[in-house]
């Protein structure tokens, strides 16, 4: 693996950095404070090429490599975790599943409007009784004539109520367990699909997180993505990619916390000198910087392996586990460095602290990542 970024990767990262600083940073506090879904900037992100990053250009995407994708998520999340998660879930999960498992007809139908930011995709796997145990899916899909009828409840669905299309995992053959789960593309406006209230969350308050209900939700035969029974194995593949991406999001939030901590430590004076000159502060900043760089390398290794078509499930889990826990530690230290100022909402690090915690939970908790890693070690 070459640790040096290519010129193309640097150019893309710098372009996203400029976009994030210009368009996202000024509204990050407002989005969080008002619990407001930022449609305007999400559409701008689409025009900037951020809503179909790993989809080939023939379907309207940007067609970048996975390391460039990780760089983009880091730059966005460095200023606004809410935008980071919305963009990540759309690209990695919803769009990713449609591109990877969809037929040519399905790709042509959905991807052009999804990759431009005109519409959003959501991904519905989690249920009230099937979280970490994703194979315990209780939502069912029964074949009736040339239609499938879906019934069940999905929970914690990012962008669920604002998405144009939702990829829904449902049990089509209970006798086969996890191998009896299939994936369906369900379009907005289907009379059998209803939404619960938007969840009032600790952090990432500019995202929409919704409970979804499927009550005799009828979809045509050609709504199935991939082969019958491929839903769970497909979901696990998609989750591997999403976990590395959550790692990149974690690195971004952690880097944002570090940047603001350094800036404050150089300006804040106590006992006649900037607090950056005190060893206690220096050691905290040094630990933050070291862990963030290690997390970034883990994320890039997983992305590199995917780009080179290597099996990277273990590496994706390692990246997510270490990066998300690093993000929590970095945000906590940032608040400590800023002291009372860090406890105030207008100083961003308080928001970073609330936002990054989700990264240790979503797309597989830290405990699940330990399980995945242990399994790949042959335990």
C-alpha cells in the first residue's frame, strides 16, 4: 500500500474540503440546534458529486475509488456529522445495495436521480427485535401472484421518511433462516408504507431517523434486488463497506475536535502563558493526533483492500471499531481542553461529542465489531 495520495485523490479531497467549509460549516450549529434536515445543502452535495461517489459515471455517479470516498466523508464530517451520516448512509447503504445487487434495469431506473442528489435512498435492516442479531428479521414478504406483500416494522432508519426509495430486508422463506431473507426496493408513496415519528436523538440531529411500518405493502416482482434469499448475505457485504465509511466519518469528527482543541490551546492563556505550553494539554493533544492518524490508516487500509478486490470484512470492522472509539475519546478530550467553553453548544466540540457516539453503535456496535474480528481470527 502506498501511503501517498495520488494527485487525483488530493484534488478531490481539497474540492470536498472547500465545499464543506463554504457550504456546511456555516450552518452546522443551526442544523443541530433546530433539528432541521438540510435538503438545500444535500442537493448542493449532489451537484458537487457527493451523492453517487462510488457509482460509475454511466449511471450518473462520480466513479471515484474507495480511498477518495473515505477522504470525502472525513472532510464533510469534520465540520458536520449530520451531513456526514446522511451522505454515508445514502452512498454506502441505499445506493450501494441498488448498484451492487440491482439488475441493469433497476440501476437505470433508480441511480440517475439518486446519484445527483435529486432524491435520497434509505436502507431498512434494523427492527425492534433484530438489531445486532440482523438475521432475526421478522418483516415478511409473501408472494401473491406477480406481487410481493410486505408486513413488518423497521427501526432507526436513516433518511427513511425523506427517501425516494428504501431498500427493505424481509423474510421470504422462514425455513431457511438468514438465507431466506431477500431485499426489496420500495418506492416512496407506496400506500402500504407508513412512517413513525422522527426520533429525537442525542446527536446527529440534522439527520432524519425514522421507524417504518409495512402493512400489506405490495411491490411488483421486479422490486427484488438480487436473487431470492440473497438479502442477508448482500446486507453483510454492504455493511462491511458501510463500516469502513463510518470509520471515515469518525476520523472526520475526531479531526474536527483536534483542530479546534489546538486552536483554542494556542489562544487560551492561564498563569501567564498559552495552555498549549502546559505538558498536560500537550499530552492530550499528542494522544489525540496519534490515535486519529492510526484510525485513518485503518480506514484507508480497508478501502485499499476493497479497491483491490480483497476480502476486507475483518479490516472494515477493525477500522470502524478503532476509529469510532477514537472519535469518542478525542471529543471527550476536546471538551476537557476547552473546559467550560467546551461545555457550551456554540463551540462545536460539544456537538462533536454528541455526534460521534452514534459511530460506536450504528452499522454494528463496537461489541459486534469485536465479534466479527474474533470470528475472522478463527475463534
